[in-house]
C-alpha cells in the first residue's frame, strides 16, 4: 500500500465526536501503511453535517488522488423525522459514490439514540466507528488488489 493516499471526510456538527472518529481512522490508515501510530497519513476534509458527506466524498473520489475515503460523523436521534432522512440519505449517497467511482467511500457515521451511545462508539475500544470505516477502506482495496493479481484476498 506504499504510495497510496487516503482521505477522511468528517461531519463536524458534533466536534468532539468528529475528532475522536478522525483519530480512529488515522490510526487504522497508519497501521495499514506500516507507519507509527501517531502518524496522520490521511488528508482530512470537514463538512458541517452527515448530509454533506456524500458530495464531499464524490469530489475527492473524482480527483483520482485518493485510493479510499473514510467518511465519519454522528447523527443523534431527536424528536423529529430529520434523523431518518439524514441517516438514510448519507448512507445512500456514500454507496452511490462507491458504486459510480469505484473508490471506497465507507460509512463511519454513528447513527445513535444518545450522546452516551455516540461516545461509546467513537473510539478507544472495539467499537470505534472511525477505525472501522478506515479498516473497511483497506479491506476493499485488498479485494481489488487480489482480483487484479488473479489471487484471492486472504
């Protein structure tokens, strides 16, 4: 994976959560590239909320600069249907980016009922959605490489 560039697009509506998710994604990309855990191998781009993640990911994918994009953020359920629309459209939009560009644009968006749930899933333990989003990028690239070489991904 040497020489491959990665991006992280972060929805910053919940800044503390975004920072934790970015840190998890950076750590995964660093490990995947064989770098020190304190390295920051991915370029970070920020958008206001999860609804904006797909368009930012599309812009990045279309540049041809990035092998993969981890998209992170949080949507916390409120009293209206806004949550359902934002979560569904963010997920659909990121899937569209992947399928139309061939560049992994993974969904590391927390879709939770409370801030406590978001904190539990935003880093520091096995439920680190930022890390999982970057891990998914690396896994998809391994599949692509294996297929290109005629092998399998194991």
